[in-house]
C-alpha cells in the first residue's frame, strides 16, 4: 500500500505519464546560466536543474543521544526512535518531506518508549549551509544489555530521563560555485567532478537534561549526585567539505567542522547547584555516498552534531544529535499547475 501511494503521489505532482518519463532518459542535462557573482555556478563541475522537480522516497532515523564520558565504562544513553518511511519533493529552493514510522518497520525491542519531538532543518544554499535544531526527548535506555541492570539480558531503561535543546549553526562556503552540498543532500543538482570548499561560521546551543534521580546510575557512581544540567554554548568555527567523484556518477562527500565554544554549564543536585565557565570545542560532521546522474540519485547519508560540555563536578557530557537517511530520488518535469504558480511567484 505505501508503494502505491508513493507512485500516485509522484504522478500527481509531476503531471507526467509513463511515456514522458521514459523519453526523458535521453534528455540532455541542463544547468542554470548564471553570471559570475554571488550565485555563479561552474557548470563543468556542477549541473543544476532549475526547471525540474525532484521527487524522492526515503527511509530515515533521527536521534539525540546523551553520553556520560567520565564514568567507567562510558555510559551511552540512547532514545528509542522510530525508523521512518517517507516521500518528498524539491522544486528550486523549496522542499517538502513527509514521513511516518510504520509499525512493520518498528517491532517491539525491549528498549522502552521514547516520547520525542525532533525538529531538524538543514538548509543548503549556494554559498551558505545552515542547521537548525529543536530537540525534545523523554525516555532513554543504556546501549548495552545488562549495563546497570539486574538482568544481564535486559536494557536499563530511564523513562524519566529527558533532553531539551535548541541550537543553530551557520557556515559560509568559499567555493560554492564548484562544490555543491545540494547534489549530495537535496538531490536537485549533480556534482560531476571532484571539488571541495573551506567553511567558516559560528554556532549557538542552549539546553537542559536530567531526570527524577541521578543521571549516573548508582551502580556505577553512587557518590555522583547530579540530577540535572543546564548549558549554553557559543563560538566561531571552521572546517572543510569535499566531494570525491568517480566516472562522473559515483560520489562520496564528507564535511567536518570544529568550533571553539565559550561554554556555561550548571549542575543541580540535592547538595545545591554548581556553575562552571569554560571553553569546550564541538565537532560536526556529515557524510554521503551514492550515485548521481541527470535523472537519478541514490544515496546513503548521515548528519551529526556533537555538543560537548563538562560540569564543576568534572563530569564530562556529550550530546550527539543527527539522522541517517537512505534516499532514492528522480528528477521530473513539473506539472502544468506548478509551472504556472512558479511563473506568477518565481522561486530563487
């Protein structure tokens, strides 16, 4: 049933018949002819498709994990998030994706329930990339069976443990006319030759996490009384992104940025609260491997943001946020109604 829905969905929004799609296989690639300037594209490296609509079917899983680093062993708290099946479209600079965690993809696994609202927006412009996060999670479990649990075959569950975090990062691409994030992550462009770009920008995060009892299980550190942590982080950063292309179609893209952040943290316990100001770096990375052509894109991608901090108790915390995605995408001529709408209200 979901497969029929996806095919019907793509047929309606494109207005293309099967015969039209088959004929499009022989169409030459197209690129926007932009003069040298702010949005200039070197078409020997990147092909763009401003008059095409990109339709996609994908599977994805989001996460916001909490790692306690100073304990031995290291304690990774994971949320029990769903694996989602979705469809989406992109036309010029506008994208819409809809996904749902169907029960057949998410059988009961003994990891407890997580209630969450995960808002992630990754905006890939010609010369800028912006990430926006809104993470609201409650209900975690320890990654390994038997950790802090009386039953060695059961997961230690913390239905009371919560995380609330908002944040954003903005980076400028210095070689956006030859390197395309969109080709890798939005599937509406084609990176035909290997290229990379330096990045410079800044990020800002604020959040809190904690539970009804101590964050560290008593079985590992009975003298650790911390129940709740608040934090704020801000700082500049830089990095590099590169797409390696083989035979114009197969590609691997990797991006790494580091930030040197001024960090404020406050730990709460039954003994009161302790505050610490310190400088703590963050690392953010994203990666994609796949196949791209004038019509098709198949890719496996991940985006990850690490938010690190330490408390006055010398506890070390790491919040790891991101998503995994498997995407099958195809480019179509848009339907008549969409072309008329775009003609009345041009999209950049």
